[in-house]
C-alpha cells in the first residue's frame, strides 16, 4: 500500500489549511521535481472536496512552486542543475544570515528541542522512515530560522525551501540510498548545536552553510536533473 504524502485536514478554515498542508508537503520534500499532482487524488487524500484543492494548487502555481503543463496537468516545477546550483548559493547566504541572527536568542529549552529533533532524525534514518527524516530535518532548520525573529527573512527562506525541497524526494527515489547523506547531516547538526550552545554566531553560520553545501554535493552526484532550459 502506497504511503500517503499528504494528511487529512480539519474542515475549519478549509482553504487555508489545504494550502498549508500542501506547502508542508513540498517543504519537507514529499514530492519530487516534475511529479504530477491531480486535484481528485489530493482531495481524496486530504478528505476534502476538489474546490479548496484547486484553489490551493492555483496559489502554488502563482508562486512558481508548481506549474501547469501544456496538457493542463499540474506538476512540481522541474529543476535543472543550473537552477539547483543557484538555489544552493542563495540558500547558503540567506540561511547563514538567519542562523547568525538567531544565535544570541538561543536558550536551554531551544537547544534541547534541536537535540531532540536531530536525534529523532538519526533514529528515522536508521529505520529508513522517510517521512520522519524529512519532517524532523525541516523542523530542525526552521526552529533556527524562526528564532532569528525576522518574519521577512523567514518568508524568503520558506520560498527557497518550497522550490528546493522536492530534491529531498529525489534523494529517496534514486538508485543510491541517502542514509549516508542524512547521517552526515546529523553530525553537522551536532556541530551546529554546539556552536549555538556557546553563542558562537560565526561558527553556527558556517555550520549551516556546510550542511546545505554537503547535501547539495550529494544531490549533484546522485540525483537526476532535467535538461537545461
């Protein structure tokens, strides 16, 4: 039985909740670049009518996260190697800045939360629990970015993740299993946590940049990219 990539939502504020669930799925890499999504299948998985799904998809198309094909189907926007490399450079700069800004605000409970998320990601990696790996990785990063207390910076990072997150799905669907890459990421996360604990903003910034760069190197080596545009 195929594991659902989206989860049922409450009917309150339905349109927004459907949109947010689809955003979460894309942020966490539950959908691969170029993957086709259908209104009927999504509505069934979410437990809703087709109307809020259609409206959510239209919003994501407008944000250039999804695209409409000439055949009028909706697909996750394919990313070429060139676009991915550009996104990686931007992410390293923007997320490095957010981490540097967040460092002075980290307290003991926040550090404890990061350690828990990283440990759960490690356990999920060993168990090959794909969804848990992706969820914990995304929450780990955004715990840091939210702590920067910069709403506009957070919004920019979310947009970048919406466009690059689908590569996480590619990591799991390719011929090379990504356990080694995620295990290495957990070690870099430990290094990042240690820098945050000692309030070393420079070391924390370089650790997050290393995390992004290391994952990107793995993707460039093992994941398929679309043709240049």
